[in-house]
């Protein structure tokens, strides 16, 4: 399974429902908002550089050295396989695969510490 270096979020079908008084409303969420929403349990849909859609399960969002990282597992991957993405808060609709193995391992280590694994 190959995930391209830069992926773009699908721009539709990701909405957040919230209650305001007696009215229920929905709001479109950016990729960044979805990744940072602790209550989001929906899968994330991304497009690779070739336009292929990839569905991922969000595992965690980790902050390390003032950077935001998302750990996600492609649904077609093995259970113990995950991809670490660098999230750019200035570009709310794309993320980059972390290709530096040491950095990816550090982010995964921080996740394990946070999760108590």
C-alpha cells in the first residue's frame, strides 16, 4: 500500500452536527478541524496526487515541537500499520506524509506514551 507524499481532503460529506438550543445544526469542517475534533469518529477521506481516494481511520493527533501530526491507518492496511502525517495549520485541506523515519517513530512513541500502550 502506497500513500503519496501530499494528500488532499475530500471537500464534501464531512459535517459536524451540534445542538444550539432546540435546533440541531450542521457545519462543514475543514480537514484540520476534523483532525483536531476529539469527538470525530468518522473516517477521513483523502485524495493522493493521482486523484485516487484513500479512506483512513484516525488514530490520534499529536503535538510535537510545535508541529501537529496525525496518525492514521488506511482501511486497506494491516491492523498494526499506520501513517504519520504532518498537518500544516495554514493549509486546512492538505497534509504531508512524514517521510523521516526517526521523526515518524518519535511521533508514534509519543502516541504510545499518551495512550499508555
